[in-house]
C-alpha cells in the first residue's frame, strides 16, 4: 500500500524536480497530485511516463493526502501550510517561512534525521536554504570527529536559485551581448551575464544579506548553536549548481588526509580531489546528481587546526527537491508506516 502525495508548485523548477525525484527514487506512491495556483490549473507536468494536469491548490481537499511537498514560495506557505496540516496531511516546505520556527524541525537527513520526530507539533517540516543544505552535509561528519569552532564560507550561487525567470534573464542578457542588443535587468540588481553579484536577498542592518543570515542561523539550528559562521553569498552566471569555498577552524587537529577519509565514508558526500588538472568538480558536472561533491581539501596553515575545501551540489536537487523527498522517506520509514 502506497502513499498519496501532493506536489504544490508543480509547474516551477523545484516542483518539476520533486516529481522527477519521486519517480527516480521509486517513492511508494499510490497517487501523485500536481497542484498550482489558479492561473496554472490544467497545465501539464510529467511524472515518469505519466502526464499530470495541475489542480487548484485553493479548492483541493487534503484530508486523504498523506504528504504535501511545498514549493510555492514563502507567502503561499505561510497561508496554506497550516491549513493543509490541519487536515492531517504532513507538509514538507521548501520556502524560508517555517525554517526558524521553534516548533518546526529544519531537516537535512544526513545531518539531523532524528529531529523529524518534532513534526507532530505543527505537522510541518522545513527544508533549509539551498546553500546551507550542501554546506552542512559536508560539515557534519567533520564536526563529529574534530569539533568545528568557526566557518568562513563564500558562495557561488547559480541563477536557478532565484527561479526560472532569473535563468531566463541570464540567457537573454548573454544573447543580447553577443548580438549587441540592449541588456535588460529585471530579476537582478546588476547585469548577471559575464558578471558576479555579491548580493542575494535583501540587506540587513549589519550589512549582511538575508541569504547570508540564513546560512548562519540554519547551520546553528541543524548542526550546533556554538559554531561561529560568517558568509558572503554571491550570484554567478551559471544556470544550475551552487559552489562554495569553505574555510573551517576546528577544536582538535585534523589533517587533510583524515578529512578526505572521513568525507569519503560520509552519507551524501562524494570526494573528488586529485590535485591535478580536472581533479575537482565544478557546477557543470554536478547537475542532475544527488551527491554533495567535495574537492580541494587542504590544510590552512594560517590558523590552528584549519582546513579549506570546495563544495559543489545541484541546488535544485540536494538544495531543494532531493532533500525534500529524502525527508519524506524518513517520515514514511519511521512515522507514517502503512
């Protein structure tokens, strides 16, 4: 006997990947429902070899649905997640709205799967920010062994993290530059084609952006509140795949060789670190993969017990859709068994 699963926001980038991953991982479903806003009702989306027609979120009855995978934005989730949860359907939300709520568990299964048990307080589970998800997958096994004191991370985040319109803007600007047309910007504050922008989300009073704050707060909630973390989040002209340059200071000594061995054995991690031409992973190679790739692992001699590493992952997968489905797998294996 399988589960009835609704995908809310099925026409978006992440909703599309949720449907793909449910099929790829053979999630035990009896029925999958594609839901969207009223303007998208009737649009067709693919689920394996099947074609699903989107239904209206506002009129759908969730009382017989087991799990709702939400990827419809923060304002939609703020309104609809409690309504869906009240009908007995467990919501796994990909927006930022519920992440720091004290009664909502924030989950990356390789890091804190046991915290899923807290879903019963509100029937809602939060999925972390895409840049945080891949970071904590890499940090967790090292923290368990050597204890992380401080992290300095610079991100190189693809345009898909800002949605389909942002990806289209990169494409349109690139084409415009080649044919000498005007370069229009709508989704980014500056030209994204052939450029990098050190600005993701809104600015906060201390000069950081909300994207950078999310990485700090979410890492503390999921991994360890004692970890000090500072981030600089940068948008780069890449369609899919986030990369991160990570500097870590540990409580105890750990060598690069030890770190490589630990990460090679860690769930969700794939070490590609040959210290030669092409002996590392870039965003182009990570697209469509489940893993968090780790390269350029090396000692930082400027601090005591320091390491550097390069972390790359498909942000639409591990940073969003894959992590959401993995949470659903923990949920059915431990708590919603049929």
